[in-house]
């Protein structure tokens, strides 16, 4: 059984050759074994993609606005998990950015890597 910790919309940068930002609905959940998972849907009718967050191997990094990876956008972060959920994520505002990065950081139980991406 899992319990939702946080849910909401984030923008995810596609990993394909077109590299477009796409809005997705994400849910961070705590699963029965005490670990966390992050799931999202590409379309309203599609099956959710799920990635397991593994403390010590999954990493979250806040990205500065000047970093070219985020194309000058604010509220961007990198989450390195697995092949299902790699990449750049973008929150719509500072409140959402803080909610997501704090919740993910807590789920990973490791401090942010602030060394720049």
C-alpha cells in the first residue's frame, strides 16, 4: 500500500531529440517498505510511469537560472533516478519549487547537491 505525500503538475523536459517541456501530473508516494516512488502520467488516459527513489543513489539538484540546461527558466531542478524518470523538471512558481525539492530531498534523505549541474 502507498500513501501520497505530494501531488501536482510539473513540467518535464522530454529526452527525445525535440527537447520540449511537457506538463505532467506527478505524485510522490511512500510505499509499504518505507521507500518512496515518483510517478507521473504523460496523458490523462495513459498508464503511469513509476520510478523508485533510492536514498544514496538518487540525486536532486537545484539549478540556477543562468544554467544553460534549463534554458534560462526559473524553478528548475534535476532529478537523477533511473531510466524512467531522468532529467530536468520545472515548477510553475517558487512555492511549488520549494514544496517539490523539499519533499524529494526528504524522500532521498540526502542533502542537496548544490555544486551546479
